[in-house]
């Protein structure tokens, strides 16, 4: 099933453990591959991130489900750490 990308905007994002992460502000695309590569989140939960930031980009591969909300897998490490984890924006 093909869904409209704009349907993701303004959805609340939660981990699979029920923690609020943030709100989808934008979608990062891989144009050549024609797929979503990440979700740019604003209004982020300050308890989940090590530093003050306006937002983060989470890898789309973390997304488990999207509907009325977005559910992502709970990373094994703090969301605020660099590397493979969420990218600060």
C-alpha cells in the first residue's frame, strides 16, 4: 500500500516502551532510491536527549508502525548519543 508522505507530518512519536520522543516536523528522503531515510522531529522529549537541541533526525528503519501516531523501536543506548543514533538538528 502506498501512503502519502504528508500523512506523517505532525504525528507524535513514541518508543515501543511508551516514551514520548517528539513530533514529526519533516521527512528526510533518499531521492535516488525513492524512499524515506529519516524523520525530523521537533518538540523533542528533553529527558531522552543528552544536549539541548531544536530537534533530531531519527533513522526511518527505527519505525515499527505509523498511523495515528508513530512507534519506533527503543534504542539500546541513549537517543542523545552520536554515531548510529539520532542526529541533532
